[in-house]
């Protein structure tokens, strides 16, 4: 029963994501949507400075236009770590 509930929740989430993408005119199948989401990677590089403080550089891995449309449509940039 737990597995079925988890699968239902996963399908509901995918349906909601696909609807949101559709509203933004990004048409993808479920499989393609999951592939494109899996392509998105965020990278944080920490630089240790001589002082006690440190700095960091944050970037998203190089992606093509389709995953960028997904990022924009789902407003995923707001979730980036700061």
C-alpha cells in the first residue's frame, strides 16, 4: 500500500509539473520532462581565502535551450543556494 501511495504522489507531482510547463508553452512528454530535469546541475565552488572568511562561486552546469526553458517555466532559479 505504501508503494502505491508513493507512486500516486509521484504521478501527481509529475502531472502538476507538466501542467505548469504546458502553461508556459513548454511541451514535453513525462519521460522527456524527467530527463530534462535530471540534466540540470548546480555547482558551488568554495574558495578559502587567507582570512577567516571564504568566498564561493555558484553556477548552473552548461545546459542547452530545452532545460533552460524548464528552469524558466518552473522558476527554479529562485531555489538556488545563496
